[in-house]
């Protein structure tokens, strides 16, 4: 080999070698990165005002470089072009999404996970991480189902049964739960060897039905539609059950829908209760849904991706009453457990239930092994359980209780602030830490309430465009961020209403932040850009704006 080739080899070996001194090039880079990140995280804005199309110019080259780029050069690129143009999800005024601040200890601790690079699919590549992950599943199983010591002593580390499955997030957790439900409902019977072996067509033939369905309220998360698609039953077989004025599933309507499905020879096999809807944070009457599931012989899944950690709160746990009767429960760790993005899990009341999706292979996940990969949808998986374990121990039950109580009480206070003002309308009262509202000055509100349905419809269309404009403009200004969604409130005859959506999960968000958000929105509403639309409203409703 020539000298150049030798030099390349040396460099190649070096990038896989642990640097010996902290003052080495990599050691110094590590420090520089930490400092830069700390600076980024301390800025209380939500984003720099730069158009995405401008940013795209830095990411247009599809040529993979032939010659290596120095680590220092790449670091500089990342700091300048990526970090500086990221969203400040940790900002106290970033209150629009379920992604929020992390406890700072996550950053140093996550280094352990990356450095060890364990693969949880099998014990041969994860050793202690496997019992650790099972322990965490046990902790969250216990939070939900509260079985006794003997139960956990018996099942926690059993090689044939699983208390649940870790995965990358709520979506895969929901898919896993419904996958197990489907496979149990269409399991082996007589000559039929089960849907997992023979497939959907054979299952329909054997069970003599023309389809299979899952029921959930119309506030159900879109991941359930993805699940229906992947499971082969079709998105239309996620049957949306109407909700009441508080966005909770109507249990009577649920029963009607089940009957109608059966009349069409479509077999319902699961019903999903939601503990904290993504848009409004409402909780279905889980006990009543559990009754229906039991009476109808359906798998009862609870999507508690957002609201699950409410169980830590002595004061608010009761809102989730009935969750302990679920067959399976989804909890997203990267939401209200405050763990970095990329981890969710599903726990099953009956440790045998996951057996219906079990897969084995010769070289890995062998029968009878403790390999976690036999009952997860994903294959290779990182040791994120380590970070969930750390959060559960460092924050603890009391800490989570404080975080949950703080969020719920802050949302209630924000609702009061909105009610007290003349220029905003609360659309959904917070049940947890999520609420929705819109800009609507008192003069218009009164006239809107008295308007004929057709005038109200037109006025709401204009208000919808105003809400969209305010939300977008506020986001572009970069000081604060609320999200927006569309709801169909009873108050407006089920007309789609565009609303601001606020999620209060960051403990550092204070009352002043919330007041500032409203003030900025009111200011945008009175800007020249909206003058035309305000005039249209005045003509429709015949009232002054202020
Ligand atoms: C966030 C969420 C999901 C999906 O979780 P991901 O982690 O985004 O995949 C599912 N259901 C509910 C209720 C959620 O809030």
C-alpha cells in the first residue's frame, strides 16, 4: 500500500479508537459542542425567523463526498446550519406541541447509551439492558394495573411471557397492541392455523365474516388508521364513534356502531379508549368503555400515549379510572415521562397476550430465550429503556406528580385568563394540560351567538382564516409557538372551527409567558394584514371589533 493509503487507514482506525486525553481534538470538540448546546437551550425563543426554502439551500448536495471531511469541519457545519436553525422545543413559550423541555441530566446520561451501543433485540447484544428493560416494563405495568408482588415476582423476568413491549413511540405501541388483539381474535381454531400464519383472507373465510373493525372516538389519533392499514383490515374499518360536548366517546353510540357492524357481518375485535386526546386532552369514560368491551368480547386498548403519567398524581389519577381494566395500554415515554424522542411502550394486563405476535428465528430470538425481539415489531432497538429507568428513579413518583399537577393547574389558570379577557374565546375546557381557544372579541361573540346559521357559518369561516393567520404569523415571529387544529364544537352546530391548541408540559412556562402569548396574538389580530377580514366580519355581524 502507498503512503496515502496508509495515512487513510490510520485515520480510519483513529475514528474507532477511544481518545486517551480530554485535551485531544475530540475531547475539545466534545466540550465545544456541550457549550454550544447549553447556549442554544438557554435561549427563550422558539425559532429563528428563516424560511424553510432558504434552509433547503444548505441541504441540496446529493453527492456523497469522496474524500473524508474532518470531524471538526462537520461539527462546525452542524452547529451553524442545523443546531442554530432548530426549534427551541425547550423554550417556556413553546407551548404548541407534545414535544417539550428535557431534564438536563438526560444529555450526559444518554452518552452512556450511545457509547455502549447495545441492541435490545437479543440478550447476546444487550446483556444487562435486557433485565433493565423488563424492569421498566414492570414498573409501568404496575403503575397501570397494580398487580401484587407475587405477580411481578412470577412474570417480570419470565422467558415465555412479556408484560409489554418497548418501541420507538406511541404509533408503534398502538400498532403492537392492535396486532396482538387481531391475532388473538382471529387465532387458531380447528383446521385454521391462525391469521398470523394464514393471513387475512383465510381468516375472514374461516371466521365467516366480511371484514374486521376497531372502534375509537372521532378524536382518535391518526396512528390508529395507520395500524388498520398495516394490519390489513383497511383504514375505513377504524370506526369513528361520535363524541359528546367534551370530546369524550358516546357510549350509546359505541353500542349502536357495534351492532351495525355485526349486521353488516363485519367483526369488531377491539375498542380503543383514549386517555388524553391529542387535540384536546380529554379522557373517555374508560369504565363504561370497559363494560362494553367486556359485554361484547372485544379487546380493550387504552391509548394513554399522552395522559398515562397522570396516574402518578394522587389528585388527578381518578380521571383515568377504568384504565386498570384495559387489556393493553400505550404510554409514550418521550411525552410526559420527559425522556428524549424515540421511545414508547405498550403494557399488557395478561402477560400471555403478546404470545400471539411472537416470532422466532434460528440465529437470534430463539424459542425460550429471553430475547426481547421475539415480541416487538421492530428488530434492532437502542437501549432507551436506560433513560426511562433513569427518569423514573431520578424524578420519582413525587416528581412526576408535581409535574402533572403543575401542568393541569396551569391549564386551568390559562383557561381563566382567556375567560377574563374580552378578546378571546375558550373552545375546549382543559381536562388535563391541553386546551384550545381562538381570538374573538366580545362584540363579535355576542353578534355571532344571535346570528342566523348561514351568517354564523360565514363569520366562522372568516374567523377560521384569521386564526390561521395569527397562528402562522406568531410562529414566524419566533417568540412563542402555539399549534392549531380544527374541531367541530356543538356550540357552532358541528361547523369546523380552527382553534389555537396549547399543551402545557414545560414546568418553566409561567403565567407571564401565557399573558404574553395572548397579547401578541391580540396585536397580530389588530394588524393591517387583517383589516380587510375584520371589515368583512363587521359587515356580516354589524358590530365593532373592539
Ligand atoms: C402522540 C400520540 C400518539 C402517537 O405517538 P408517537 O410517539 O407520535 O408515535 C398516539 N396516540 C396519542 C393519544 C398521542 O398523543
